[in-house]
């Protein structure tokens, strides 16, 4: 083992630190036009009229699209007009699209489009959406095309309903001596990736559609454009260069559709649509909100006996990926604990909010806040150490998940080990609370999480290897480099398997759907696992081919050959062998005769044994494995002002195998930073009209460098037997426990139970005021 | 991206700048004096600012003055906030200015730009309100020095075509004990929830505030209450009863919460300044 686990420098590092790296908006051609979206200023309104007369007078305007009926789009339910007709359902929704020669002209014209609205009653939260007689976001919900496993309820705002029914609830409550119940909520927020979303579309005279997009899912773009507009799959080519942060927000397909419609309107000329920051926050899909109620029961020893959970997800105006988020939330609804009796209703609700994309953790950072806060309430009521309560309930091989998957030593990590390690990292045994002075106390909070990746049952991944004349290898795989360094890890996997220098492996960063083998989507912490397996498969293919030709030239059986250091050689006498460069394009004998030919390796992987969920009980295998993690956060809290500083944040994740130490730590730290920002500051503020009041980075503020705590990262390595070198997913897990751990620390510090995000001092003050003023 | 084109002028003298403004204004160009440019860029791109001509004053010598002599501190209006911080001639101003925006922006934002800003926090004005400074204004009528209290009410009341050239501050205020704090919704980035600058001179405490109301202010009534000789707690409560209105109630914080925060800050300010001896 030479390369796996080493902190190999990312293959994209030099280009990124020197500013050479190219992102979608950096690609510009002379005849490229600019698209500009006109957005709805209201959450819910009827479009009375759209006047484009003045806009057409702006020089350079080529097209204005408004009020036109296009096929409805949307992944699980086709409920979304690409450009609103008749009414708008969220603040930021596209109502018109202008195409002009330059971005400035497009914006000028867009500003001159006059839209008259008539306000409609607004659905401003999923709880309100769930009420009887709530205004309907979609009046014709029953008429939409949909996927089989979406379950919209016409006449309501329910986009889907996932049920988990496991065990016997009556028995569970009977065995429970202690029961706690609590409700939690938080509004939608944003991903705030550094690169705002951008798409370019061009339709060539022969009908070939060329798309370039900052996407996590170029193959999905291809598939969906084909589905929506009835275009032959082979005539759609989607290219994705480097992506400047995605976090799930770029797994949704939106601007690509608009760019395609725009290009079509101008005779196929290339049209670029680049989100401003405001559009990226408002118009493009956001981070989902949630209203949750959790009821947990435990016996005298603290063993969990029953869990009843209601999730009302704020899917926003259109269901799109929120349906899958709702399902993923149900699948892991209990958190990483053994609970034999589980009842969960997970509803995807339509509201008049920006619609939801996946967000790093895919429902798990959200549900974990509700579960982990309730676990602390339970510990309090049981008068138990909260970490101990989690330890004795930790999910283990032999237990079943809410969807009744039987866990074994490969498909679940070791949560107890994670808890032990985090206990050391945060010095839990020195005490959860310490006093600094009259006003300041230091308080620790803990949490746990788990996650499986609920992805399509037949999600594929592929890899192609080609050689250069010097014996170095080119690696092509469909994973998008969204900043996670996955492509570097793939090179490490290949180098490890071929026992060669990782610097002699060249990785193609850009993906295009015509020549790159398909990788489902770069989401769900599946890049390393699926693409890694495909690369290993391709490596086997190359090994066979190399040995075949070497066996012929060396006149030795294949079984006697070994591969290392870019050479094929005799196992018992390594001095007899051939370099890759002498055989990868065929072997040329001294007299000029040649045998063999160019070696091209191919490999693929498809997840196995994934099954659909039973619509009545939820039974089924939603994903391949469960990664588990434990967390701690320490804050210094001001008892008078309710302000606090983040001192330490710790995550211990069972990642199966650390593939690249520095990058793994970086992933976990970055994720913690994101989780803390979500927990402590990032949210949309809505007014009564459903308008987002803070759609700018002036007022929507992610964590800045310098505001971060000290990060501690630990790993446990329980190999996933079928993962590449035992690796499990890793990219999302740092996020997931942060809201719960921070909420727990602050609830202890403030002496009041906190149920909402973000955890700003005003929220704590409000909870204290309510508690102080509450009648006895 | 700014969705409009504009002409750019860079006059060498104040006279030229003033004349240019009049000329361009007369020709309907909606001219704008320009120094750091951050507001034009950030508000222009979202259609909240518009001009067809900018007059860049940031290198006019009178606006670049930074001197402390004869008991007076002169600060030019186009000094950047980082220049003011680095020179640190007026520690209270340094402290207040160093909390505005972030470092990258402060390299561009100028003293005059912040005082005359459309975004209403205008925190850089607070120290000058406390120090009874004078401001030097130039306009079609020529150059004049005016006490800041005569011309700053919520904002600097410039006539069309006038611009802020300098501030003049007596050095005894610069040496006075002070207290300055900026509290935000959360941590170190963002607009003020409340910014307070306070100083003690002639045994009296002075307080200027931004973020509590939709304008910065220094209030005579508040200061009378704070200097009334009762217990600190009683004086703070008295001050809270005479605050200007409205109290801000927005995404940064509710009105009630702002008052909670303000009460604690005032208490801290009094405790700190009571202990100081000149």
C-alpha cells in the first residue's frame, strides 16, 4: 500500500491556486448571446399582464420569452413551467427571459418588462400548507405526469407522503417508561456556492444540442432535456468543466432548460445564462426547510423502544428533488439508533417558497437536528449522560434500519467507536460545563448521525483508461470535480492497483456526456465508491491486456507475470520484463514486426440489491451502506447577552478507509463549517408576501474565515467490504451533526430548550424571555 | 455588472469638480461624486443607483489631507478607511471604522463615502458627532466650514452639487477616553445590530448610535439622562425612555431585541467610562 491514505496533492490544485482553472462562465465565444431572467417579486400571485414593448426597443434584443406554454418539467412530478404562466408560485420564479447580444443589453431590457400581478394568499410554511383549507399552491396536482413512487395528494399541498411502519407501536410505548416529545422547525436557506450557477446552450443546424453547465449531473441534464423536449439522446452533448462548489444545489436541472429554450428562440445560437448572486439565491433551488415533531420512548435503562416522527418538509413551490429528500429523510428517520418500533410520516409539502434542491447531507443534517435535540431532552429526563445514552442505543450489526434492512459488519460503520473517539477529542470526561467567570461559561454539546445514500437502483458509473506513448495513463470518469478532490482519489486508486507512480496518471477534469463514460450524478458521497469501483474494474481490464501481450513477447504464462512501477515482469525474475511504454501501443520486435495494439481499459459499476420502498410500510433496501459519525461542539456562552463564540467542533466519522488524509480532513472540516453556518446563521427571512428579505450576501451570511472554531477530525476505519479499498462515503457527514450538537450545547448553556434554527443570540433571548414570562 | 454606461471625469481641483457637476447636471447627466465607488457598484447593479456621469474626486489634494497640528485634526473625505486605521490619528475613529464592512471593502470605502452613504448606518460619522467636529463643504457658493451638528441630521444635508471635503476635529476629543462597540446579529460579519461610540469629556459621557434607528444619531435627551447622577441602571433606563424613534425592526433583529442589546451596551459604556480619569 503506497498511495492509498497518502495526502497526494490534488491534480487540480495548481490551476486553482493560480487562477487558471476554467469554470462555465469563463467560456465565451464571439457569437454567444446573453440570457437574462425576469423574476417574480412575490411569493404567490396571478400574472395579469406582461408588457414587453419597451424592452423590445433596447438595441441588441433578440428574443423575449414570456407567457408561453412549454412542457412542464420537474424530476419526480412534472409540476413546473420553465417560465411561469398564469401565476407565480415563489419569489424569484422566472416570468420572462430576454436574449440579447450582451449581458448589459439583456439586463436593460429585462428591467423594462412590466408585469402586473394580482396577489394570492401565500402558503408560508409547511405546517400552514398541511392545514385543512390552506390555499393551494397547485390546483391541478392530480393532472401532472409523475414517477411511480411519487405520491401527490390532489386537493392538498402534499407532493408526496412516505410512510415507515416498523414493529408494533403499542408494544413500544408500553415498554417505554420515559417519553419525550418535541417540535422543531427552520426555514429554507441557500447553498451559497462560490460559483453561481451558469448554463450555455447551442442548437446546431443538424439538431445537436450542445450544453455547457455548472452541474453535478450532466448525464441527468442530457436525460431530462431528452425527456422534456423529445430530443434524441445521442443528439444532446453536455459538457461540465470544473464546478466551483455545488453542495447539492447543482444536482437540480434548471438553467439548462432555460438556456435551451432561449437558444431555440434565436435559431440555435449559443446563449449563456449566468445567475447573479440574487438569482442564485432566489430563482435557483435552495436548501430545504423542515417542521418536525419527534416522540421518543425509552425503558428504565435508557434503551429506545419507540419512535414516532412527523416530518413536514418545505419543498417550496415545485417538488423536483424535494420528493427524494423527503424519502431519504424517512429512510434514516430515527438517527443511528436501534429502535424496533418506528412510525414515521414524511411529507413533502408545497409552499410559496423557493423550491428545494438537495443539500449536502440530503435531509440528514435537517432531521438530525430534530432527532439529536430530542435525544438530549430524553437524556435530561432520564438523568443520563447524553453521550452514554447515544452509546447504549448505537446502531450495530444485527439491528435493522427503519426500512428493515438487516445490518452486518460491512454495511454499517462502528458508531460506538466513533462515540469513544469523539469523547476523547472533546475531553468529554472533563465535564460538559465549565465556568470562566461571572458571565461566561464553556459548554459542550454532542450528537450522532448516520446516512445511507438513497440513489437510483440502477445508478451506473464507468471509467476508461488510455495510454500515452511514454507509458503514462489517462483516466476518464464521469465524476464531476466539484471541489471534493474525487478525481485525485480515483488516480490514487488506480495507482494503488497498478502499483505505479500517481504522477504518471493524468486525470481528465472536464466531463462531456459524449465521450466520458456515464457516472450517475456526483452526489450522495458516492463519487469515490461508485467511480472507484469502476476504476478498479478498468484496472483489471488493463492488467489482463498488458499481461496478454507481455506473455506473448516474454514467452511466459500470464500467471507468472506481475505488474508494478509501470512494468510487466516475471514474478521470479523481475529483471525480465517490459515497460508499459513498450507494450501499451503494441510491441514492436527488432525486425519491425509488431503484435498487439493500443490498450484501452474499460470498467463499470452498478449498485447492487437496491430496492424500492413498500408504499405502505417503507420496507426496502434504499442504499448500499450506512456511514456513521459522532460529533461534539464547544461554545463559550455569555449568560447576560446570550452571545457565544464557537470554540471547538469535532467530528469522528467511520469512513471505512481514509483514502487521502489531508483531503479527507478537508472534506470533514469544510462540511463542519457549512453545518455550523446553517445551524447558527444561514436562513431565509420571509415576509407575509412570501418574499425572501435577504437575498444578498450582505444579509445572507455564510461563515467567514476567522469566525470558525478549532476543528478536530477523527476517523474510524471499519471497511466496507465491497468499497474500493474499504472506503465509505465521506463528503457530507461533517455537516450532519453540527446543528444538533450546537443546539444541544446552547440549550444546556442557556438553560432553555432550543427548537429552531438558526441559533442566533436573538433566538436564545426570545426563548429565555418566553421561559421567564411563562405562567407557572 | 452595471446595466448603464456613464462618462468618467477626474478633475484635479475642487473648483473643477464643482463646476463639472453643475455643467453635467445642467445637461441632465444625473452626475455623481465618486470616490471609493463601492455604493455605485453594489447599488447600481441592482438598479438602486443610476448616473450618466461620475466625477472622481478621490485624488483631489484637499480631500486627501491627513494632519494633526495646532490642536486640530484634519481628515480628508477621500481617505480610505484602511488608511485611517493604519495611521490611527483618532483612536475612536479607528476602532469604529475598522468594524465597517470587511478589510477588502475598507481598502476602497472612503471616510466621506461612508458618512454620505445611502446605506443608512454611516458609522464613520459617530466619532465626529461626539467630538463636535466641523465639516468642510465645497459647492457652487465656495468652501465653508460648518459645525457638524448644524448639517448632519440623520444624514449630511448637502445641497445639490456640494461635496464633503474634510473634517476638522479638536485634538482634546481625540485624547478623550472612549468606548466603542459594534454588535451584529451574529459574530464578526454583517451590518450592525447596534454600533455605539461613546466618549467622556468634561466629566460628561457622550453617546452616538447607529443601527438602533434607521439613521445614526447623537441625542441630547439621551445624554442628559445618562449624566443625571443616579445609579447606572437608573440612568440607562431613563435614556431608553427618550430614544428617537422608530426603533429598527428588520432581518438583523427585532426592535425589542435591539433594545435589550442597547441596554446592555449602554450599561457597559457607563461602567467603562465612569472608571476613567482624565
